């Protein structure tokens, strides 16, 4: 019954321990991180609540502690707080490792090209009545277009590097939630209605989940960088 809870806690453990490491000093960014995660989580939880109600996805109650906020299990709410925390730690580690923001021009182009592709897939998915695919592609595609053509943030290149790195733990965590625990159970913690997605899976994970994660983390980093600038938490040389 503690499977999902354990996955959340283990995902947070290493980033939390190293948040107080003096070189990255992630703890100094908490003033910007708190509103970023709070605003993002509010958006994602409304989306999650609606899709759970519609049966786009759902949860295996055997693996939950059975505490609910609306129709969402406590572990699902924790997911939108702990996973973005861990990913923003990776983002700051990338910033520290590179010392400066890189690939700005290329990142902007990648963003709007990706936006066009996702918007096209999203529009086509409306025709085929794929609610998950159309929603996640349209929202993420719109955000990619906004970043690549209008906002043009100087941190976008570093963020894309962070996203690619984050895909590794993402595949592990979502793989467990979607496929079950190896050698223990093959029952999923989170299930998906395949009539609402493309039925394309990466080690059992719907491909839409990676797009969902891109939207979640892009929204988080945009808000996070806004508050870093507002609270003067960004190095001047960037």
C-alpha cells in the first residue's frame, strides 16, 4: 500500500540531501522555488482532477495509503510537489556545471519547431477524439511556441539539457508506476485509458507522459526564473 508514497520519497531523497551542498546552494533559491511549484501544482492538479473524473487515467487503490484530496490520492498531490523539486535541483546543477547559459539561439528554434509539431499532432488528435493526446500536445505546443517566439528566455538551453537528464529518473519512476514493481507485482499503480492516447509506449509509459512532463517542467522553470529575478537570486553575469 506504500508503493506510490515510497516512489515519491525516494525521488526526493538525493536532491534534498544535496540541496544544502555549498557549491550549488539550492536552498538559497527556495524563495523562488516555493511560488513556482505552488502555481504549477495548482494548474496541474486541476488538470489531473478533471482527467481522473473523466477516466482518462486512474489509480490502483491497493498501492495507496487511501488519503484523498478531492478524487486525487495524497501520493498524486505529492508527485506535483516533489518531482518538480527534484528536477529544479537538476536544473540548478546544470547551471552550476556550465557556469553560464548556453545554446540560446538553438534552444529558441528547437522550442518553436517542437511547438509546431506538437500543435499539429494536437489538432489531428482532436479529429480522432484522443483527449489526452490532444490536450497535452496543444498545451505544451502553445507553451513551446510562447517560449521560442515571444519570451525567448536565456535559460532555455540549460533547461532543455536539464529536461533530457530528467528523462532518466522519469523513465524509472513512471516505469514503476505504470508497470508495477519488478519481481513483486506486475500491476500498475497508475493506469491509462488507451482509447484516449496514441497507444505508443516507451517501456510501458504512454509517450504523452513525456510531453506532460515537458509542460510541467517548462511551466515550473518559467515561473521559477521569474521569481529568481524578482528576488535578485540570479548571478549578475547571467
